[in-house]
């Protein structure tokens, strides 16, 4: 799978892919990344990519021309590219989105800066818009990396053990059950005894019950969905 980032600050993103699982995924040709910098496409004689908002307002807005030309180049290079804009006003990105998008051939992330992006670019170029939460960042790069990471780990063979995907949080609308490792007793805090007995059927049932309790406490909205799913 190919990921492209349309961003004014590619170096903010490159480092994230130089370590750990995603680095190995690139080396194994499971995913690839590239970058398109709108500043390379601007026709402004001062190399600007932003301007004041029409009608007034604090801050600057990314102008249409550099972004439109950058995305035009993306689509020349890859006609099947699926373009995603990151915005705090969009629907919240979910695990189901990550699994669905992992089946795409090429995803393009457009990262806004300053006070955002001229709405005409979004209206004409976006295939989807996502938010990662009800808060504001200084730019869209972090949000792009979050979404890319979530999608990447659902791409076939990116994770060493694909079975781990089936027991993670948000499967069947539940949070993942608590997990433990050695030592069995750490400073008087012991592992749940049933986990030590080797009865995998009972452990599975216990983890299901703990997942329900955890979800009910931290995410009652998901808990209601999980109960409905069981019925």
C-alpha cells in the first residue's frame, strides 16, 4: 500500500517511519511513503502558500492554488489515489475506518496549517474527511500520522502476528481486557490468579468479562453497543 503526505513540513513525518514496525513494513515493501510539498507548487513570486481570510478573521489560511496543483500532480502519478483531509470539524476516525481503508491501494493525507485550508479545496478534492478528536492541533501532520499508523497495522503482513488484531480494543465495540506479564507478583500487586492456571477457556471467559467491565466504566457508549451485539 502507498501513502502520500501533502504537507509543508515533511520532516515532521519522516522520522516516525524510521523506527519499529512501520520501518520494517517499508523495508519489506508492505507499505511505501512519499511527500508532496505545496510550497513546491506555488506560483506566488514570494513563494507564499497562505493569505488572510476573506471577510476577516484571525490568522492566515492555506490558499487554493498550491494545494490544487499538488493534488493534481498526485492524481497524475496515481489516478486511484484516495484523498483524505484531516480536520477538527470532520467525523471521528474509528477502527472500522482503519480496517476499511487498509484495503485501498493508495491513500493521500492532506495536512492543513495556520488557520486551515480554503474550503474550496476540500469541497472539490476530498474523498473523505476525518478528525482524531475534539481538540485543535497546530497542524494536520500529527493527525495524518495517527490515521496512517492505524491503517498501516491493518495492512496484511505488517504486524508480525495478525491474530493480535482480533483481540484489540474496539473489536465488537469493546475495550481490550487488562493484560499482564512477569513477575507474577510485583511489589505486592499480583496477577489475576485465574490467568496463572492454564485453563484457556476460563481465561477467555474472564477476559471477556473484564473487557465488559472496563468498557462500561471508561466508555459507556461503546458498552451499550457491545451488549446489543451480544444479543
